[in-house]
């Protein structure tokens, strides 16, 4: 005999059983910029050492595309990220090259100890594919944001940290680092990045200098990851105004950090703005400050990102606007830096105006 559930529970059960509740394809539409699954499948065609794994996120990280072509070399760990990271070390110790994917919050933050002790300490070639870095998870909340991973992981000895701006950059870094000794942390966005390169750039990766994507004359904008495309668009808008002429630098390799190259670029400009989808404490901006100080370059450096705070919860596009990390906000910040404006480049009043604008649309 089947017991009848109360109406409220019947409704909830119906909602959960709706196909739309598990509509990964619909939810992830537009994330084609995450090319890791396809590129790794191509590489695995010619290299039997390459294996892949995921922690219950094979669709949103696009690693399901690897599984389709190499089902015997794909491992699904479920919601057990640290177990996956440690198992990857075991695979690497047996001669394999594992690429393991999950959100940056679950790898660089939750899995920090595994990366440090299981990957870096024995110098094993584990490649962590950390997607949805920064505030890309938006409305999933603080537990799903990763705005501390750069500052935490840069202190791990022997760990390479790569942060490409778009699909072409990601493909180039993946292809160029298969044989790189030791562990790698790939810090990626959510697959909706603004395009920076038309094709995978050559001589792009550890050992190659940061790349100029927009050539200017007075303000150096140093950026990494998804912010590179946003900064490039901001620079084009500023150039069209015939006011500020920014140079935009793509720092695709955060560790080893090419401090000498960054300092040389900085010395040719009158002010530097470091833009990052990260806490400004210990991240890219700190790396730039250290580089300029060590070189003795007499140029001010301004940091732009999250101001030692946890991000609000909301749609990613709204958060980028709120924190001044969209082209309009970045253009404002760069213009103020060029004008030598004192105080924060992106103010509480700027944030309030963004909130008011969204409230007016509701």
C-alpha cells in the first residue's frame, strides 16, 4: 500500500522529478569557452599517459567531452574533490599525466592541502583544471567563490599557476605544458570569456613573457584570466575618447611570475593599474607591486579587485558591474588612475549606483 504524501511534499517531489531540474545542457549553455575537454581528448589521442577525472561536474566543466572519446581513461569521483586530488597523485606516481577538473573553490581552496602535500611536495605532474574562478559562480554564494586561490597557491613551492584569458589561450597553455615537470594549477573562468586571441598564440606559457594585447602610452593595465578581455575592451573605449591611452598586459603565467618583464613595462608608463577577479591582498596586484619595488621603478601601482572582502551573492554579470570589473567599471578606474585621483579608484558610491540601477530595472 502506497502512503499518500501531503500536498506540499507532493509538489516538491514533482519539482525535483521534473527533467528541467537536471537540465545540465540548458544551465551550461554558452560555456563553450571551456575547451579543456576537447583539447585534452585531442592530446590523449596521441599520448596514452593522459587521463582525466572530475568530481561530479563533468558537464559544467566540459570534461564530459573527454569521457565520450576516452571513456576508459576518464574517472568520476563524485562529490569528493580532495579524494580526487590525492588519487591523481597516485596516478601520476605510476607514470600517468592526470588532468582533474572541478570548480576553483573546490580545488584551490578546499583542496589546498592536497595540492601542496600530494602534488607539489613530491613534484608530481598533476594538472588541476580549476574552473569558475573568482566570482564566476555568482549566486551560488561565498562557498563557491574563489577569490583567495592566487594568494594561497603562489606560496606553494614548485607549483606552476597558469591563468589564460580565453579559449585560444587555454588551448595554447594546455598543449604547451604536457611535458612540463611538476604540478600545474590552471585558473579558468566559466567559459563565457570575452575573446582575446583569434587562434592559440605561439610561445605562450611558462618561460614566455606577459603579452601586450592593447598597445598604449600612459597607463599600464596589468590583468590576468577573464579580466584581460574586459580590460582590453575598456582600453578600446578609452582610446576612442581620445583621453587615456592604456597598454593592456596579459599575465598568463602567475607562477613563475615574470617580474622583470612586468617592471620593464611599468617603467615605460606613468601609472600602473592591476586588475584582478580576486582579493587585492596577495594576488596579481601584490605580485606587480613586488616586481616594481624590487626593480626600483619610480611608478605608482594601483590595485583593483575585491577590497579584502567576501563577494556579495548575485548573478555574475551583476557582481562584475558592482565591483567595477566590467569594461565600464575598469574604464572608470583607469581614467581615475590616470588623473591621479586619491582614495579608492572604485568607491562605495560607485557600488551604490550599480545597485540602484539594477533595482530600478526590477
